[in-house]
C-alpha cells in the first residue's frame, strides 16, 4: 500500500497508527501531505484537517491544541513484500 491508495484505506492505517477510532477520522475533512526535505526526500507525512474541524474532534484524534495537522510516520503505509 502506498500514499496513492484510497482515503478509506489511508484512514484505516492512520487511525491504527494513532490508536484512534477510524470513524472519528472518517467524519472529518482531511488531506494527506508529504513531509519532505528540501532535496525531496520524504521523511514522513502530515494529516492536515480543515480549519473548521471541531476542536473536540481534533482533540479525540490527538491533534495538538491550536493546530490542524498531525504527523504520520514514514513507514505507516509500508506493507511487507511477500514475494521475497
């Protein structure tokens, strides 16, 4: 699975990594963005929420106070290669 997969699949992976309810995440408007260095090396991902998302929902998702983004690890979307 990679970053190009459907938002439903992404939501399930993100919720699992964060230890939150996927339904709560799925009820919000969010976008997955690459967190990259200047040379283009991807070092992780950000989930950016709409600025109209209720603070209560953001709190439930572990988004820090005053913020509308939360990080996702670089390896969150890695899947084992069973062909090897």
